[in-house]
C-alpha cells in the first residue's frame, strides 16, 4: 500500500523528484535465534517460555548465558531488538532462585522509560507467580509513604540517574535494599556521553561503593543503541570488566530511506526552510492515513507542526487524530499519547527527541526526521520507530542548513556505510571529579584504597578539599565535614560552577526558572537579551552581578539576540596552585607531525592545556524571518575565562605565501572558515554537539609567530573532545574540504551550510571559502605525497 503511493508521489510531484536526492532501499532482515542452555533458567521461567512459545534472539540468548555465569554484560543492538529481555530474565531468575530475596536496581535516563518498563516487569512477575507489588518506581512523583514502602518491600526498584544521585546521600535508608542487591541495570547507555556521561560514570562508582558498604558486589547489565565503542564505554563508566553482546538477532521488515534536501535559492544565497517541507510531507502522509511520526528539533516546532497538520486536515475526522508529544507534558498525558499511538488511534504525532528512546509506541508507517538529530546513533533510534512489523515503511530525512546535515545529504554512500560515533567521557576533569568526590565522601567516608573509584586525579583533588576545609582526614579515611548535601549543588548535566539563578518576574513576585553558568549568562542572558526557555520567549530586564540573579519578563517578539565577543586563547602550564602561560614555543612539542614534502613546512598538531578568555563587546538584534541584523547595542560585562583542553595546528609557510598573493584578507578569512567548517563537522565522529567545542583562528599567534587554528573543549577542564580530534585531524580536514567544495552557495563568505557559524562571536567576519579551499587542498595534497 505504501510503495505504490510513494511511486505515485514521485511520478506526479516535480518538487518531490527534485528534493529527494537519494532513495535508499534497506532489505528486510530475517531473525536469528539462539538457545539458552537447559537448566540455566528457573523451572518457572522455562515453563513461561514454553507456554508462550517464545524464542530468544541470538543476542538475548548470549546475554542471558553470560549473566548466568555471573558476568557483567553490555548489549549493543538496534532499536526494538528486545534488549529488555537481556536483563529482565536474569533478574526474575535470581528472584525465583533466592525465594524473592535478591534485589535489582533499574536505572533509565527518562521517567517515561521507567513507567514503560514497570508495566513489562509486572507482567513477567505475575506470569511466573511472583507478586507485582515487589516492583516500584522510585522518583519525584512518588509520595513519601510510597518511597518508604518501595525501599523496605520492593525487590526491583526502577529509577533515573538524577534521582539516584540525590538518594545516595541518605544511604542508611536503603539498607534493606542494598543488603541483597544482585543486579544494577542501566538502559540506553549510549546517552551517557560528554559532561552527563562523565558525571554518571562517577555516580556508577558511588553505587559500587554503596553496595560494597553492605558487602555486596552486584552484576551490571547495560543496554545501548549501536555506538562505535560500547565495550570501551561500559568499562570506562564503571572501571569493571564486561562481556560485549552485539550479535543482533532481531529481524525487521525492509524500509525505504529518502534523503530530502530543500531547494537552494541562488537569489537568497541559502536553502529554503526545512519546516515548510516538513509541514507539507506531514500533511501528505497523514491525509492518506499513513501513521506518521515527525521528529523536530525543538518543543516549539513540535507544537507548530502538529498545529499546521491539524489545520491542513480541518473538516476531516483525521484532524482530531494528530497530536504533539514532548517533555514537559504531565505524565498521564504522555502515557495516553503513547497508548493511542501504539493502538493506532493517532494518525500523526509531531515530537521532540523525547520519543526517541525505547518507549513502546508500536510500528509506524512513516518517520520524518526534520533536521539531522546530531548523531548517527540518534538517527537510527528515530528511524527505528517504523518498520518494526512485517509491513513496508519509509524514513524521510530532511537536511537542514547546518554543515553536518549538508555533509551527510551530499555523501549518502558514506552515511549508510559509516560506523556509529564513539561516546566520550572524561574521568580527569577536575571540576567534575571535585563535585563527585564531595558527594561520594558525604555518602561514605573515603579510604585510601577507594581513591581509584574517582579516577587518576582523585588524590590531588582530595588534598584540595582538605585544604578548603570541606574534608578532614581522620585516621586512614577522609570525612566530609560540611553540613550540606553536595548532591544538591552538583548537577549531572553540567560542570560545577558558581551559577546564576534565573527568575521570571510575575506580579511583583519571582518564580525560579533555571540556573545557568556565568558564560551562558553573558552570552544569552545579558540585559536586553531574548531568552528561549521551554518554548517560551522572555526578555532580560536585569542582570544582578553581585546577587548572581537574572530577572526575566515574558514577552512575544519577532526578533532574537546574539552576543558578539572577542576570544583570546593561549597554551598554559597547569600548576598545583594555578597556571602560568607558556612563553617558549619550543617547550610545546607537537603530538603529531605530518611531513608535506621536501623543503615544505609540515603540519604540526598540538594538544594540551589552554586558557580561553571571552570579552563580550555588543549584541545584535536579528530578525527571526531573515536572520539579518536590525540593530546593535553595546555590552559592558567583565571578561570570562577558563582553562580547558585544546587541539591546535599551524598553517605552513608556503600556504601563507599563496594566500598573500590572493589578497590581504585571504589569510584571516581562510583560517576562520577552516575553523568554522571543522567545528561544524566535529560531531561526525564523536557523540557531541557543535556547541560543545569552540574555536579560535589567529593570523599571527603571539607564541608561535605564525598562523594557528585552535579547537577547544567548551567546558572548564575539558571533557575529552579535543583529545579525540587530535587523533583524527587529517580526516576532519578532508571532510571540511569536501563540505566547502560541495556547497552550492556562490558568495565567498559562504553560508550556514558550509562555513558560517550560528555561534560566531565575530558575526561571521571575515570568511573566505576560496582561501579555505586553498589552505586545505595545499596542506592535504602535501601530506598525501
């Protein structure tokens, strides 16, 4: 039914034929089954399998087999491959064999996933004769009485990392549960990357210490979408050994994937908005009763796409069968939407990535991915929402104007052959380690032998806490001496800092909205700025530097603001009590040296500690419709500065000579364009956002006396991103050259699809595509000879 419709759509629609730049058919995959050895599972579970005629996929059988031998397991398979079986069967087996004394902790990154799994767990428990009352969801929605009941009576507790981060501060309340803990399960482990993943790694280690305090060493079972380094990630998160299970035995129906690129308009010098093409496609599929899920990149756009679809279906019974779905809706509303989608009561849903993770919504006909979701892993998570049944399905990827979107849309063969990105965490960031050490020592005094739980810098930072008076050494252990709960001020999503509180002013009263770092306040919450929060727009009325508060007023506007700033960067030597700038270039040794031929200067790639300073000078008021600057206003803010990690490299002398011939602005515009293009493609190999890294290009670097390009982690202390980049710099530069060459924009200043950046502090000036191509081609051609 779907295939004939698609053929008709392409045959009769000129825009469809022009916009679909690649049509890829993914073949159906037959399931591969495996055997769980007889006697592995409790007789009640074996009877359940026989009575229900169940067969285990090969990866399920492997995971159950490893778990039965007491091993830690990470399962990395595709969306809807039945990963929950890999931990539910071992847990229920342990409960049956221990007369329901064993306990298990299940941790999901979203509360919606916890509720979804609660239903599955209860169903399996009742089927094998165990009471469903022994499983409970322990989160902020549970009452004090319910939490007390769950801790004392439940053997399976389902929660989320944010809650567990807080709950460990009252470890004595968990005595009955931890005394029998046999399993710790973390699902959707691929989301634990970057700052979030680094914090959660220490949370996992705090959980290990908590279990050991009650003389328990539980097994760990991780489930993940397909990523580039699942085994490495599991071992780095916990410091434990794991068995990798990635022999995905699940089957699926074949599906089509359309790569859709909105038209490029020469007169505008840019592509048409993907939102209107998404709107048209959403209406086309829903009006023809194909159940369709649209993934958007913001809450506001999810609401708009649903509204537009309803308006387009006005007068039809289908209009009431289109809804939006996003985080922020009450739990009951989200559960009802998930059920209606699963039961085919809804024909169309516009959602954010909140529906990307493993919530069961059945199998859909069409998934529209409006803008690249940031990673190959997320793309296939979203695409996996259709094609679960035996019926045919379609995925439409609409490329936005972002550099990474355009790189993939122009290199589809590479996209479908590409391995997934690596998840990166860093156990050495001093700010993260410090916050997590405070939490861990508050929970359980730290013995010398426990230092390894908190990474290689633990001892150094413990001594720092002692010097600050937060921790005292008593005998052979360190004890937390302050009266607060450090988990309350240590976020899992950010690096600890002196945050500003952001309030909305309503009727003379203040309502707390969020907390933001100083850097974020200066860039997006300065006086006069327009701030977007929970899909609502606010205007900043007052920035109180002394009180560290920001006051906002709700206001609908047709413009946005962008802070402009100057950035300086320089290598430093980190000392025990601070840092000092590097003054001798010869004291910094390249990590990699790439020769470029006889008589030519090579490409030297450095990696190390740097100091980044931002000075905010003014902000632009820009039209939402055109993106053009309407006005500029001065800013008077103090400099912000932080130490981080960076990768940097030189522009060889012969390339400089070639640029001098091209004109005096060619050097500055060329290296600036290379910097922007490289940052735009940075997430191609690492699970991160372009906003997680920053860059600076310098015509004459004060230390090296030559042009240099820096790419740095945009987090104090670094998070491992630049470290990854230094080992892939040639591939990054090759990709950047291919991106710039393939972009159809005519102007030398480029466009958002190639070298213009939405976060450039210099307003994307100067930029030169021609000079960037000269730099990259000369450098890379020399290395290739």
